[in-house]
């Protein structure tokens, strides 16, 4: 009886220790990864785009946080490919009309909010290529899938990437990722790519 | 609940059961099943691993959607896009290459805190009322994949079950998956819950309501319950068409079966007969499907004769069922199922007979918005013992209504409330009983 009681107490203490040491970190990660930080000014959207936004919000938010779509910066063709890919997922419950509306909003968002953010970085920031690249890392939404120093999506950390990859490898990884990779090819202007690679190389 | 149930059964040695005690035991089991909230079953590490919400694989935890079921059948890998004309990748090609760490392979706090109030009546006895605040369950899960291989694993350690601290490893299995995404197969060995990853939604034991359909969780006179976690091996095949429009699946399992008291046989046993279980499933996107289930097993059973002495007999246990659901406009899910039971039975006078059951349920889940649903279910059990010792066809009716709401953007904290009323007579002695149960709980999945 005493042995059984001891085993139960030990099991309880062990479990509690694990929860406190690991579970809390995991819980924090889970809470933050789907918490949306980007707010869309819906009042400033044209009425037609506002309807498209609502479809985007309803459908995409079923499986992932909206930041996952609002952070990355992709070309129109890449967004079309991405939406088509999402439509072919098992949990997707949107038809072609919904897909068109989602795509319209994503293109609009790309051409307005994201373009403005990128322009602000280029215009206002006159620092080193690494510093500009750090800003562009955010404006291109890289943190939707990657983290640096624990900030961003920690499932794919880039800490130390600068000592593991060459500049050429990083350029290729950004613009032409390996087939099978979850990362889409990024359509980044040459100057922005130079800055991004400079920033990544500095992560040692 | 199955784990609670199996734990309760595993803790007991086979005992001589008189007819009245048998009835009391059945009612007590029913009482226990109704009193305690259902288990929490969600694996938050997968949400962390893929950076998705719980709703990527669940309508509302713990009810799986089509993607969640396929996720399990593909060896805990998120089903990739399958478009028309696209090449179907091999499972080995979609292996997740993200870094393996403890947080995306383990969850240590899958728990619920509940309040329940219940009033039961039984012919010949005074009514009884109970109420309780309790930590209903606290489970830890270790599940994931072995990097760069097709192996996957799933272990569940129950720390608290049914409000009582009683550590128990209720699931522990390892599997291997192969083939392509369109045509995949898996082989699993170990202690595995009977219905995890098998069956379309109506055939799953998990529901939005705290209790599962009665036909899964009601113990028959032969101490057999459909919902169990036996040790054995299972194999499955899955075929998926483009855009996941149609999914065909089949699974089969051979297990050790049950002891006389209904607990699962976990190790060597003098009884060498095994139990066989099979299902055939067809999913029709979005989120509708039908499942055929068949179970065949043989177990020991204890019975008391007319002189009060106990004897053992080996009834054959058979279950055949058909289950289906249809989700209308992604809003209203209509679910239903029917299961036929046919067990061997030896009456106290030694005459051979059968236990027959035709049990069914019908349910509606209405998803008002994402993460908020109201539900209603009606359970009907039609059961009898054949022969002269039988008391005729007896019925049990139960209706339950309730609601579920996710309380976080991730969907990993869920609040539930439900009220149910059950009335009927048991098939062995036709003793009438009623049960009113109010439950509310909050489930945490970290």
C-alpha cells in the first residue's frame, strides 16, 4: 500500500515537474503562434475588397492564424498557386468562387499595405545592408515561418544560418527553394535580396 | 472514458455475481459512465509542429474532421495538397523535416475541470443525488514521428481519470506507414484505442457532447464494451482521390481481447482465442461519410447458477454496425448509427440463450460560427436475452443536449455544457432506472 502511494506521489511530482519545465514553454508557443498581430483596417477597404476580406478571414482562419497569410510577401502568380494548393488540402472547404475572392484580397493587400510597408523600409531606413535586411525580413513576412533569437515562428529557427550557408546558397534558398520544401519561391527585387542575404549571413 | 472504464475493470478481480448484484453492477457502471466527463483527447504538439490551429484537424476538440482522421492514417503527417493531375508524393517524401524536439512531440497537460450534478432512480431503491467539482482527467501524450523514417508512435499516460489519481499507460503503440499519399498503408502494434483513426465521424467515440453515444460505452451482460484499448496489431489501407473529394479506407485488427470481467488482456493469457475487428469507410467531401464495422471475439464470462455457485462459459461476441454522417453547408452535421449485438449467453438454469441488441443513435451538431456549436443526440438501446430465462425486449432511451465553445484563437481551451436524461430497463432483470445529469467542464490542451 505504501509502495503504491509512493509511486503515485512520485508520478505526480514527476509529471508536475515536466509540465513546469516543458509544458509551459510549449503552451506559450501554442498561444502565440495563432495570435494575430496584424490588424487590417477594414474601414479603409473598398466595399468589394471588404467582401473578399471577409471570405479570406472566414476560410483561412479555420486552419491557421491570419498572420500566416498577412505576413509573407508573394507575387500574384505565387499567391494564385498558394491559394490553389490550399484548396487542394483535405480540410479546405472553399469553392472556386471563394478562392477567387481570397485571391483578390491577397493581391490587393500585397499591392497596398505590404507595398507601403516595404516602401517605408526602403525610404526611411538608411543603415547598413544587414540592418536594412533585418527590417525587410519583417516586411517580407519571413517571421511567419521563421524565427531569429526566439522571435517569430520557432518551428524553423534561422539562428546561426550565416555560419552554415554561403551567400549563394541563401540566395537560392530564398528565390528557388528545394522541391518539396514548404517555402514558396520569393519574388524579391535584387537590391532587397542583397540586403536580406547580408542580414542572414550576419546571423552567426 | 474508455480508459477510465478499462481502469475500473482492470482493478477488479473476477467475482461471483448474483443476478441482483449483476443488475446493480450494470447500473453502477452506467452511473460511473454518466457521472464523469469524457476523456480529453487532443494532441496539441501537432498544432505546434505544423503551426496550425486545433481546427485544422478538429471541428471542435476532440471531434476530428476529415483532415484529422487522414493525419492519423498517414502516420501523423499532415496530408498535402492533392490537386487534379498532380503527382502523388510518397509518404517518405512528405516527412516533416522540422527539428524534432520535445514540444512538438509531447503534451503534458491535456486536462479538464468539471462540475456535474446527477439524480438517479431505480426500482426498489431510494433516489440518489450527487454533485461534484473535480479535475476529471489529466493526460499526457507522447506522439509523433521518428525523423527520416516512416515510423510513428503514440503513447498516452493517464495521470488522473474520472477524478481519481491513478497512473495508467492506456495507449502505447508504434507503427510504420508507407506507399503514396493517394494509396497508403500502415501497420501498428501495441496497445491502441480501438477506434482511433478508424471510422468516419459518426463511428468515432468522440462527440461534441461530454458523453459518447451509448452504443459505444454501454457494457453488455457479457461484460463486453465496444470502446476499449486492447493490445494487438492493426493494419490499414487508404485511397484518396484528387482534392480529397473521395476517400476509401479499410482497417483490420487482431487483439488479445477481454478478460472475464471485461478488462483488456494486456499480456500472456491462458485464453488463446483472439478478437477480430474490421471497418470499411468512405468519406465524401466535405466532411461526410459512412462506415461499416464488424467485431468478432470470444471471451470468458462468469455467471451464477440457481444454487448460487459460479460457473464460467465462453460466449462468442459479435457486433455489426453501420454509421454515417452528412454535413450540410459546412454548418449542420447530421450523424447516426446502428449496431447489432449478438452474444452467447448461459442462463442461471444452465440453458443456452443469446443476448441480442439493436442499438442506435441520431445526433445533430449545428456549428453556429467557427468554434461554437450546439448539439443534440438521442440514444436508443433495444436489448433482450432470448429463451425462457429472458425478461423480454427492454429499451433504454437517452436524450442529451449541449453546447461547446472554443475559448482561445488556437482552439485549445474548450468550454462545454450538457444536460441529459436517461430512462429504461436493463435486459437481464427488467429493473427500471432513470438518470438526470447536468455537466459542464472546461478542457485544456497544452
